[in-house]
């Protein structure tokens, strides 16, 4: 009897190991979304942000030096990915991930844009703008080209790559545009490619929002219905109709609380309305760049850049990136 029972016992053990036929294995529990991420260092002042949906990694860089950090949306703490001084990097600003997974890192007042392969950290390109500028934010268009704002000089750059050959050229001179330029202040900041034709960009010092036709290069002010977006920084969207605009307080009146403004646009992008404000528990500390994830979250860097510009220590440590749930898309304003 014992010998006859052995195959039966072995079969039962196997069934318990691999699961009973006709039943699905238990799904692994989905981790709860984190509400913030920690950036190491008491002088990091993280400013840029790029997110890679292929891997779940995000990248940010320091406004105080050239350090680049990498984290993952399922882990609370980020790590140094590329130390200060690597490839001559001494400061970072806006960042972006392109359509094939290459990482762009703007160099602020150094006037340099660097492009990396995130798989191995290889420097793919080093591109330079005009002297005296401040290469701030960057967006990737649907044709793969990148557009870069210069907050100190009235020019927008375009970066292209063909068969490994990279070029960065002044694409639009703004001196003859409707944009009133104030030298010595942060002018154009966040920039966003929308669809096949347009760019949107915000002017930090005035709070005005602009639409640029990529075909004709015509600049048109977006009608905000009397509202403005002072200290507007990043522009983030997944469809071009609802745009999230981070606002710090460099140019805000009084003690206006930093926020992410939810802005709904008309179909032709000539009109827009601020329909909501996103402020996580505990608030935001001079929010800078942001990124949407596929998990319905908006990542926002708490850069504390206002403190950095004044030579002051950070208001709060550790430095963080907030993770904010985005509102229901059904709340879009019906007037748009």
C-alpha cells in the first residue's frame, strides 16, 4: 500500500507547487503609490525631471552642481546616477526623455545641452547655445526634434539628430515677436510640444502663456480670460488639452502658495482656463519640473530654487519629489 500511495502523494505535491489546473495563480499585490520620493544630499536643490515609462525610472539633476540622480516609482529613495563634474557637468536645469529613450540634460547658464544613453550613462552629444544665455526647459516633438527655451536670451533652439549627427540651432528669434522681453529676468521657461503643429510656452516673469506654430513660427498669446501664471515653470500634458503648470513664487504677488495649476485649453489652443489647483498635503516648495506617469500620478520636483538663488539653506530637508494623483479627466471645463 505504501508503494501505491507514493505516486499519488507526489502528484498531490506537484499540484500544490504549480497550482491546480483551471485556476489562475494569485496575482502579486500592486504596491501602493508613494506620495513622495527622497533626493539625497543637503545641497541637492533638484530642479529638472525626466520620466521613462519603459523602466519606471525618473531622473533629476542638481541646480547647485552637476549631479544627476535616478530613482524608481516603486522605491522611496533616489540615488546618485552620475556624479558632479562628469563630462564637465557643473549645473543642471530642465531634462527630457525622447521617443527612443535618450536623456537630455540642460546646463542652465553654462549654455550646454548634453544627451545621454540611460542604459550605460554614455554621453551621446554635447551641444552649445549662445553666450550669456540660460538653457532652461526642453520638450520633445512628435518628429523627434527637441525644443529648448533660453530664459535670458530671446531665442528658442531646436535640436535634431540624423544618423548619429547632432545639431543645435537657433530656431526662432523672439525680438520681433509679441513677447515683451525683460533682460535679467527669467522669461520663457516651460515648453511643451502639442500634436503635429504647436508649441506652448510660459513666461515666468509675466505669467503670460504663448502658442507657437511650428510650421509658420507665428507667436500668439493664449487668452487666459484675464488670469496669469506668474512664476510658471513646467508645462506637462498627455493630450495637449489639459496642461499642468507648476508655479513657484519668484514672481508671484505676496505670499501666494506654490501650486500646480490645471489649465484646460480650447481645441485650437488659443484660449485656456485655469480650472483647478493641485497642492499636496504639506504643500510644495518652489515646484519646478514635473512629469506624468502611466499610473495617474504627477511627479513634481520640490526644488527650493528660490532659497538657492538667495544663497540660503533649504527650507526643508530632505529634498523631495511629490507624487500627486491627477484629477478626473471628466472635470474638464465644458466651456473649452
